[in-house]
């Protein structure tokens, strides 16, 4: 088994859609101590990819995700999306650039007193660049993409957890983003609903070409959805590899756990041999 992960020379690769250069982010704790959530690290994600960020609790993966759209601004380093350096943009230009980056959260973050239609329309109305008829058409289009057009007049309290997350996805897609950031979007869902939601995200990636970056602690989610994955450990990217690449034997325990999900018996024995060597 060849354990070398081969990539094209940089000169032969297209410019990545997302590029983080030496980003770091720390937080001041109530005790006065400093928590280094993300230590200086770099990351590239190509257009059209479905990229997973996995790690143990507290590894820094959610903070790293939020650096991509500057919901967390890095203490150092630079962030590029679609060729723009977001970290260099003034406030108004950054707001406009963020229209190309959708985001969904674990807890949905829906407006409880607004209908499904109004929740999806919200990002379109605050930017004020479309007519009411254009907004209504886009809302119906997005709800059709996630399969809940029949809930258009419902309120969040009337929806299941899976339906709420589909509304959140539709809202994130409303402004036709090139990038969709997902922060633990399945952790509050049951197994069947998770399967259905992952199928929806796969369809969005395949049909619209939206680049997806997803944070999860569930390796089965990475195995079912992602094309590439990075293992985050202690605020840094410990390794990255193609999920389907059985020729690359991951160095980290989480990486080997992920590989084991799809390994053949011979590959599983090789994993065990390497883990014994690490022990």
C-alpha cells in the first residue's frame, strides 16, 4: 500500500476558492488567561469541494470555520475568498463580500415570529437590491431545493428539527453564495434526519456547484458527504487528505478512524499494524 498522498504541483492547480494564510485567534478568559483557539495555521479549499473539519471537542474547528467569513476576525494572518482578501476590506465591502458566503448553525438561528418564507427572505430584504416579486420567486426556489415548499407559511415552532435546518439551508442559499459554511449542522438531529439532510447538501453541491465547508465531530458525516477532510488538533491542522484516497494512511488517530469506516479487510489490518507501531 502506497502511503504517500500525492497532490498536483501548485502551478498546475487552479487558485483555491478559500485560502487562509497563517491565521490565528485567541480569547481572553474570565480568569485572565489566554486561550489559543486557533494557532497559526493555513488552509486551502478548492471550488466545488465538500471539505470537512473534524476534531475533538475544543480542538478549534468551529473557530477556524468562523475565520473564513470573519465572524471571528483573526489576530494575525490573512483570509481570501474568491480572490478577495477579506481581512483587508473595509466594513461595507466586507458586508457585500459576505453575501457570497452562506452559513448554517447547529441551533438553526431562525426568527421565531417570522414565517418560513420571511426567514428565507430575510437576507434578501436587508440588502434591498431585489423587488418583492424577485424575492418571493427566490424564496420558493430555495425552499424547493431543500424540499419544504409546503411549509412556506409555517412558523419555526410548527417544524421538526430537520425541517428547521432545511429552512436554515434555504436561507443561507438565498443570496446565491459560492460558499456554504456548516457548523455542526447535524448534531441536533436523529440518524434518519441526518441522512436526509446530508443527501440535500450533496445535491446542493452537485447541482449548484456550491463549495461546502462543514465542521463536525461525527466521522460518519464526513464519510458520507465530504471529498476532503482536515483533522484539527490543538488549534492547528494536523493533517488533510482525500476521504476516498485509500492509498494515504492518515497519521492521526481520528484520521485512521475515518479511514477504517471504508477500509477493506487488508487495509484494516494495515491500519492496525500502524497503530501498533504508534503505541
